[in-house]
């Protein structure tokens, strides 16, 4: 049983390992019988690109502030990299913890990343609205 792993269907905590599929661990809920991937509810769900490649592309964007540079260095289309960044933006709190803990980025690098996400990931309705206000709006279910 894994810590804090809940079934996405019934929210049951009795989940056991159930093999792997395409390199991703599968789990089975002992309460309702549903099987699910360990990436359910994360920005990585339904992505076919391995995590190290995604991290490499995002690190290039962080360092060079350019989607085109990341495209040239990684071979992934810049629109695909932008989609990964938008997905990460939807899970900002969890991603920030990973950036700090696993990738050991400084506070300045993290701030640059989120400002870049704000520049490249938002549509016209979000532009000009401070990042904190967008986060509060998202947290309140879309109510400003």
C-alpha cells in the first residue's frame, strides 16, 4: 500500500500494486476493483513522453527562456513543450514542491519559471491579471 494513494473512483485507501503498463506502475483499489495508473491526477497523466525528457525540455526553457531553443535542443515541437508548461501551471503547488525539492532550483529560478508560464501559457483573458489573483480565482472555483 502506498502513502496517501487514494482510488480516483471511490476515494478508498486500500490500493495495491497491480503490475506496470508502458513503464508506469498500475494500482488496484481493493474496495471497488478499479485499476488506475500512478499518474492519475498529475500533469503527467496521459502523456507518452518519458519524464526525464519532459524535465530536460522544461529546464532548457528555464535556462534559455525560449520555447524555440528547447525545441532545437530536445527535438520536441515547441507547441508540445508549451502544452507541458500549461499542464504544469494547472498543478502549480505540486510542481513548485518538485522544482524546489527534486530539481533543487533556487527561488529566483522558480520565479522566472512561473513568470514564463504566465507569459506563454495564458490566453487573452488572463493577461494583465497578477499571478496571485489568478491562483486565488482558480482556488475559489473561478470566482474572483
